[in-house]
C-alpha cells in the first residue's frame, strides 16, 4: 500500500495536436479549470519538439524560482517509442526522462505527470531502477486513446480532492492529493 500526501501549486497543460485533431487539452481547461479557483493552470500550445522541451525548461525554472510543485498534463500523439508533436517531430522516452527527472527534482520529488497520448503508459519504462525517478505519479493509457479514455482523464481532475494550501489570500490555493491508495 502506498500512502501519498502531496500538494500541487500549478497545473501545466501542454498540448501539441494537429489542425484537424480535437483539442482535448484546451477542452480539459475549458471544461474543468477555466472558472475554478483551486489551482493556477497554464495551457501551453506547442507545435514542435523544440518548443515542447523549452516548455519543460520553463516548468523546471518556475518550480525553482517559486519553490512550488507542478503537475504536468501532456496532450499529444504517441507510440511505444515516445511522443509525436503537431509538426510530426518526435521526442523519445529517454529524452523525456531526462527533462522530467530535472522537473521532479525541482518539485521536491513530487511530480505528477498525466499523458493523454496513445501508448503514453510506455513512458513508465523511462523510470530506471538505478537513476533518479522522473515522476512520483504517472497517469496514462497503455493503448490507443479513445473517447472513453479522454473522459477518464477529465474525471481524474474532477475527483482529485482540493483543499486550500495557503493562508496568504493573494495566492491561489493548490490541489492536494492526499491518501491516494495503490494496491
């Protein structure tokens, strides 16, 4: 049994989909987060692997500068080898692992990553036994993404318990994932 009690201060939704693709990252924001006061959310639309990697660098810098923990939701295409971006550029799991490892360190080893990409669960293979972990929590899909899977991602964010984490009223509260149990 795993007992986790983690507070997240910002959710980054990184979307990289083609012109004809359903913009599921943007829809997630509009449906769940646009009018809420629970967590700061930033939607970043990227078209290339270079832009994607720069966004991951921004997240790492944000965590260091503000001493905050972030959640990352990635919405793109993928396969068992890695992630495909809107311009058809590709990021292999190994390169993603190195970037996520740095972000996880800057998040006090509390990084939660959700990957809405076909075969996104293959990203769990980047967690090497003899190296630092690239995330604490990974939520993804082992096969092709369906409409049902997209609904489940939405439901993940709806059921995540939220509680204020700051006494300073100028700051937005944060998402607290507490007592999540895994068997």
